[in-house]
C-alpha cells in the first residue's frame, strides 16, 4: 500500500499520535502560517527526532505548539506555544538559575530558562511574543516570561508580557519572582 502524498509518514506509537495532533492543529489554524505546507513541516520533523522530542515536551506541558510565522522577515519554520494562556505545566517558575539560587526560602521548583533548555526550546523574545499576538489573543489571564536583555538581567530584573485591554504589554519584575499565573512560551526552530 502506497503512502499518501498529502500525509508524509509520521511513524507509529506516541510520536505518530503527536504528529497527527500537530497536523490537525496546523490545518485548523492555517492563518498562523500562510505559505507553509504540512508536507514541508513533516519532512523537517522526520529528519530530526530531537525536534520531535522537544515538541512532545511543549505539548505535554500544555503549550499546544503550532507553526507560526514570526514576523514578515521570518525564514525558519517555527513551532510556538499557542495555548490560550501561558502553558500550565510551565508556570510558577522564576526567570533563570541565578534567580532560583538567590531565593533563600520559598523557592520555586524550577526556572523558565532551565526548563526551556531541558526541553530543547527557546523562550520567546519580545519581538516574537508580539508577532505571536498578531495571530490571536494570548495570555488574557496569565503572563509569560520573555527573553531578557543582558543589561536588564545584570541589574536583577527580567521581562514578561501579557495581553490586556486589547494591547500587548511588556513589564519588568525581579528575576527571582514567580507567580501561579506566570509561565513562559517557547519557540522551536526547524
């Protein structure tokens, strides 16, 4: 039996189910990635088991990753967390390891930067976060840490964003802070 040209092989088992979920989400939200076909995406995924593992981590932590065109000059195919709110499995974390170690008591279990690294993904930059918000309305009740410029981080701060009053806002906080409604959104570049 020949494979369908419209659906490249997604393998079996857990990865097959994940890739089928991603394909369905991709097809349902075509406005997020105009000019990109699922076949292009599937070919890149089939060539990189590590990227599939990173997508699995994004999915299981509540990210609902989908392909998103991040700006007009974007060239890479990018999966971005498209869950309505900051992914539930990545909340209540401070910004990075230095911030985590600086807390003397009531430490969170992890930091956003460490979680992202262990998942094989990157935290969205402010520009990428704003590009995501052009695809829909995200973080109406939660907020998400974003990649913080070194100068801000050197002074003890970190940046986060959310969407309120139909506007995207960027804020600052001490990098060691953490809240039940703040997590992080990730990007995986293929």
